């Protein structure tokens, strides 16, 4: 690892009340002493003889000219009790781009090197403060779009994913120790290990993580939900009701919405993008035809579809045509469909059987976009349709998912080899490969190229 002392602006670009310049490394205290003067004192501060984790008030100066640059608070934190486990200085400046850039400039001139993207977190990983799952969780914390996605990311930052992988790791280590000992010392009496039980324990732990990964992706990345139906069934009213705001124009005139309107809601912790589509209907109007085509494209990209019906009348030909088209889509294009029978607050409920019988009864909800009746039930149905209603969502990355999948393949190979009576020294090869794949997730087995790819996605200063 490069041991140079690094520095960077740790707060986002733009204008704000406070901006932070972070310095980390063995020379952090000395570099800070060259550019910082305590208020009312002309001589440099000796941070080595200053108690750690203290704030000092003073001024950043240009060591070449001794000109004052900004009035700041300096936070001195001696390693290893810091984010990087290195000596760290953070200078809280006024939050304009010029004070921050000038403070960074003099820090670099005083001996620091400009940090690469994610280099502070990389050092935290390399110095053993974080494992790789925790380091990657930092990005999820920063990018969280709902309180629930933040909660899951913070859990991973605290080591939740590593703890969930631990049973698999422990079982594979135990099996490998037994298999290697049996091969190396065939004449010794070695306590027999139950190989199928050990493999099953590892498999169950990894499959539990995989089971929660779809929900985890929902909470991190969100989902697109298309509201479809013929004109004037209440799609725009439903959009407004779900948003708790008047976003779409609603009139008694059919076909008011002539383009796709996109808005994001917090769907029980899932950042969901609602697509209010134009009524899907054959038309000679060129603008309306373009809107209908965009609606069809929205359907193809949506993770779930809400088919809105007018519950005050029996299904019309347009309702049946749209429902049939949804139900008869090719398997590779099918997404979950939830039927929202709107206007259910009105007297009399018309039979919607010609449409609802095409879908599962559990996917039908009676609502009123006007009174908000049934909206909680509709939201719950959507969460379940998207796969978000699981006990333990796993907020894992594509890289982590691929490594867990590989580990499962090796475990299945080991199980099949054992059932076929393959010699134990060959069986150990699959167990070792499975253990290595689990280690790729936590960072115990990861090469430099993978680390560079992971941390290159971080912002500079984190």
C-alpha cells in the first residue's frame, strides 16, 4: 500500500455552510502544523503533543507567504482510532469552492498527495478497520434513497452481511480442515466430519442471502411501476393519490394524459418510480398515437404493472384488450400485474370478472383514488409483487451476488462428488473453491484489480 499522506475535499461541490478538507497518513500532523495557526498565536501548533480527538480554532495560512486563507476548525485524530486507522486531520472551512480549493492547495504544497477516488475507505479496508462488505456498504449509505434503504446499508456497514455469511464460512473451513487432515495424515485417527451436514449448512446460509438479494436490490436501486388502462379510468387520479400531491392534470375529459408522466414515491421503503401512461387506445390522432407508443414502451421497462379499471361500470372492450395483452405476454416479458378497481367508493360495484379472472385473485385491490380508500392495500400488494416483502433483505452488489453464486456452484459440486464416492482429496478442491468465493465477498480473497474497480466508484474524499 502507498504510505503517502493523502488529502482531499471530503464534502460535495457547491456552496454550503461548511466544507471539509481531510488529511490522512503518517505526516498528517506535520502537514497541518505547516498550514494552521491557532487563534491569537503566530507559532505552529504541535499536534503530536495535543490530546487526540480535539477541535482547535484558528486560521489556515499559506506557508509560502503566511497570508491567511480561511478561518477554520481543525479536528485532530491520532490513529488508530480514526476512519482510516491513520493519523487524520479534518479542516472545517467555510463552504465555498474557493476557500476549500485554496486550503487543499496549501495542504498539497505542504507535503500531501491528492487522494484517489475512495482512497480513504480503501485505506480503512487495507488497515483492517472495515472488511470489504462494510467498505462497499459505504456507497449504499451515501446513495440511500429512502429511510429503509439507509437502514439496510447501515446494517451492512456494521457488518450484517459478513455475519450472515459467517455460518457458511465456518462450515466450509471446518470441512476443509477435516479433508486436508485426512489426506495429509491418512494413518492417524481423525475425528470424522459429517460432510453432507456441513455442506448443507453452508448452502442454506448462502441461499438465505440470495433469497434476500432481490429485495435488497429493490431497496437500493428502486423499481419502475406502470399505471395502465383505457382512458378516463382514473390513472392520473391514482398517481396523485399515491404521490399525495396534484402532479397530473385530472379532468372528466377522456385522454387528458397524452404522454408518460414519471414521479418517484417511497413505497414502504422502496424508491419506486410511477409511470402514469396515456390511455392505451387505437387513435388516428398523431400526438395520441405517440403517447400510446410511449405507454407501451413504459410497460416493457416496468418491474410491475397496475391495471386500473373503472369499478362503477362493467369492463369495456378496451379494458379486456389491455388485460388480455398483459396476460398473454411472452414469459420473458411478463412482469407482475396488480389490478386496481377504482371508484369503489361509488354505490354499486360492477362485475369485473371478465378481466380479473385472467389474473390471480390475490392481485386485485378495490380502491378509490378520490378518497384514498384501499391505497395501503394497493401499496402492500405492489411490494409483494415486486418481491420486497421478505424478512431479511440482502443489500448486496452485483459483484457480491456473483461470488455467492460461484460459492453455491462449488458446494453443489462437492455434494455431488461426495454422493458419487469421489476421493476426499478431490472433494476438498470444490470445498476450497467455495471458501475462496465466500472470501471474495468479505475481502479475504480479492485481487488488486477488483479492489481498484470497487473503489474507483467512490467519490474523491471518501
